[in-house]
DNA sequence: TCATTAACTGTCG
DNA sequence: CGACAGTTAATGA
C-alpha cells in the first residue's frame, strides 16, 4: 500500500462522485488536497476500530467492507467498485469507525481528509446535495438488507448475492466479473464456507449457474430470481 | 518434490 | 445449518 498523486482532471473514471462536480470552480482547490492510495489485492486500507481518515472514492478496482463478529466470523457489509464511496458511514463523527475495508483486486483509491470534506460540504452546495441523495439511497438499501437477513434462508441469500454481483459487476466471457472466494461468498450470505460451497454445487447441478475455477457464471437469471421472488426485494 | 491453500464432500449433533 | 474431518487439485518455493 503506497501513496501517490494522480489528477482528477485526467481521470478516466466517469462514475466518480468527485469527477461529476469537477466543472464547479470551487472544487479545484479541494481536489488538489486529496491523497491517492494504491492497494494490491487483499490489502487492508481501513482497520476495524481505527478512527477514519476521511472519505475514500474508488478510482479503479473493487473493495469489500467487513465487520467482524464475536466468534471471529466476518460479515461482508458491502461490495464496491470504481466510482463507489467507502467510509461514508464514519465520516463526520469522532467515534471509532468499526469496519474494515480490503481491496479485492489491485485498486486505486482517492482519499479526502475529514477537513477537506468539511470544506467541500460547506462551500459546494451542489456536491452536498448530491451526497445527501446518496446517503438517503444507501439508508434505503441498508433497511432492505435488514429485512433480507431476517427473512431469507441461506440458499436464498446465496442466490440473492449471485444475482447482485451479476447485476453490479456484469458478466465477462460468461462469468461474473468479480473474484470472490467461497469463504467471501459465505461471509456475505452470513453462513459458513461449506454451506456456501454446497449451495453453489447444487445450483450447478440444476444448471442455474456454472463455475470456472473460482469464478461463477450465471446461466439462468430468471430461474434464480424466481426462487427469491416471494421476497420481492433484491440486493441493490 | 514437498508444503500450502482452496474447493469440495461426508457425517454428526 | 453449523462444525469438524478428510480428500483432491492447483500452485509455488
């Protein structure tokens, strides 16, 4: 994990929250203050229990954020890709931010300190408003997640995850464009690695999905979706 | 070649 | 459904 500086104005990431507001003159001064963090695969750049140093915007790559339970089991809270924001829950408070974040592949992050963020929020209302909409949307998703965990069984949660990564990361050459270990799938679905493996292999037998190494390809989206239809809400 | 890791299977409580 | 034991295949020092 090292730090260097790249310029927002030459950035290729069209989805970036910062980049969308670059046309506003006031942004220029703040954009110069960001720090770039370059992570290799499986590097941890946010430690559970450590105070947060501002907001991270994913420039390129993919990231998982996790919470560790008492028995040492991890719960994956979110999966994020370029253009997404990491660390927004702990922003603005002096409290410890009890979440960890790991790079799932080589990724580049843009880190804005708490001070810089505060300045932007105070002086660039367009940005502040957009961020507020983002928070509202995230809150909505997280409420859906609560219902999901409460009402879905393990098989349904794994299916839900598969549909989610299929929609969010897309499929390349017939497999979903994100590399998750079976353990990580289990951590997201709130189960153990063995259970996740079993469900994956039975879905494979039913030709709803296929596997290529650790990669997973979705063969029958509507077939999978019909299994969790009664829960209406899908992971967004 | 040996050691390590991850995917997978069987079985029990 | 979770926990544990054990097998297999791939990878790499």
